[in-house]
């Protein structure tokens, strides 16, 4: 661990490039292995980052096992189809490796709990990759709420509206297979809004209900959702999402409080407050502009590394990922199709 924490990236698909770059650029981290059952995907990144590709052989039955056998690997970053997350977390933990796993931590509650327990037993750190808290605009929004500029938060409104290209589904068929993905736009996308809302408001979501509509082509998961949720601090949330809306992507969180309102957009945060703020008059909008985020994952990895080296809890512990999975599960429960609850059945 002298030259930093050595990482193996498990899963070199769509998000693999960003993950590899974020690890490679993160202070205190080294990218030492690339792992994918599709060796070509791993090789593409290997060329870009000059890193070894793991292959089965030399006593290993899979590329992942080969990486786990490498003493230079201190930690893994798992970015595979959702149904593989929990078992891969446990496998890495048993090999003594610290773990970052992309959301969701698992496709059902029972597997998530088991993965967390295995990491605890093995004494390794487990973090679920919710990096939005490292985006400059989220940091600013949180600070404005903490400074009391919107007052007590009463209600939040979030929108995720996008037109996912047909090849988003066809090139990775697991995404529209409910048993493999755990669901559609709620578990894939709205969960990042759940996370950001918790970070900005400082309140925890404790209850959610929802209605969903299925995707027509390919069938399997929901394309649209309307969710109502409650925070432990008393505020309520309304969220709308759809993956087949043409036009410009809408990705917004609005926070309304007793004294003012905040709108968090792709590249800006707008504040209207009854307190005089900066040079503005009460009621006037103040706009904070930001560059498009490309470094939040790096920030997330850097704090993970710091926490491991200091033997402290990681930035987004497994239990946080499990709490968000419970909220997602409540939405699906209410809407009548709950793949997350499949885990409640006997194996
Ligand atoms: N695509 C995005 O924009 C995005 C953004 C944020 C988070 N994520 C999350 O990242 C994860 C991966 O998503 P993706 O879009 O990159 O998926 P993907 O299907 O594009 O990539 C997954 C990769 O995992 C590999 N894989 C499958 N089984 C494997 C195994 N047993 N061992 C090693 N590799 C294996 C596949 O070959 C594939 O290359 C998911 O949890 C997703 O929610 C994706």
C-alpha cells in the first residue's frame, strides 16, 4: 500500500472509462488491474491506461479471481450488472479487499444485508458509489441550506426526464431484465436524486410510495415513475422520472423552505431567499454557475482511500446504500411490481 491503494476495476462496460480515469487520477489510488469477462472491453481500457488485464488461468477460474489473487490489489471497484453486485462484494471481502460498488448494492434486501455482514466479518471497508455529494453544485446547495438561507425545508421537487437511445437497452440486455437489474428508472436513476436530496437537505428519506409505467420496447422494467416520499425531518418530496421523453434532458432538484427556494440544475444552482444575500435584495434570484461535473467520482474515490488509510468509516457506507434500496423497494411495493422483494423468498 506504499504507493497508494491498488484498485482492480471489475466491469469495463459503459461506465468503465469514467471509472478507470477516476481511479487513475485519484490521489492515493492506483489502477492496477482491469477485469471483464469480455476481454476486449478490458483491453480497450488497458491500452488507454497502461494497466494489466486479468484473465482466467494460473489457478484462477475467472478474471475476477485472478485480480483477487494479486497482492498489489488492495481494493476493488465493482461496475457490473446489478445482480452480480452482492456476490462480488462478498467474494472480494473474503479475499481481504476493500470494496467500492456501483449502485445498487444488491438487487434485493437480503443479499444487501449479507454483503454488508461479510464485509464486517472480514474487516474490509464497503462503500456504495453515490458520488453526487462531490459535485460542486451539490456542495454549494448543501452549504446554502446549512446556512439557513431557505429556512426549514418543507417540500422538494425532482425531475429526471431523458430519452434513452434504443441501443442503451440492446447493447446491455440485463438492463431491461427485471431479475438482473432490479428495476428500471427508479433503481437506475431516481436513486441518485434520493441521494442528492438527502445530502442537500441533511434529512433522511424514511418512507416512499410510487406509481410506475412499464417500458414497451424492450419490455421488462419501468420507463416512468411518479414518487412521493417523506424525510425524517418532516419535509416531503415529489419526484417524476421517464426514460422515453424526447428533447433536452431534464435533471433537476428543487428545494422549498420557509424562507426561500433553491433550484439545482445541470450546471447551476439558483437561490431565492427572503434573507438579503450577497448583494441581492430579498426575493431576488442569485445564480451560481458551474462547469459540467467530471470529477465527482474522483472526489468520491479520494475520500474512500482516505477513510481506508485512516481506518475510518467510508464516505457512503454499505448501510447507506441499503437504506436507499429500502426506499426503492417501497416504491416498487406500492406500484405492485417489486423485484427487490424477490429476495425475501427462500433461495
Ligand atoms: N452507464 C452509466 O452511465 C452508469 C452511470 C452510473 C452508474 N452506473 C452503474 O455502473 C454499473 C455498470 O453499468 P454499465 O452501464 O457500465 O453496464 P455495462 O453492461 O455497460 O457494463 C458491465 C460490464 O460488466 C461486465 N461483466 C459482466 N459479468 C462480469 C463478470 N462476471 N466479471 C467481470 N465483468 C463482468 C460486462 O462484460 C460489461 O462489460 C451498474 O451498477 C450501473 O448502475 C452506470
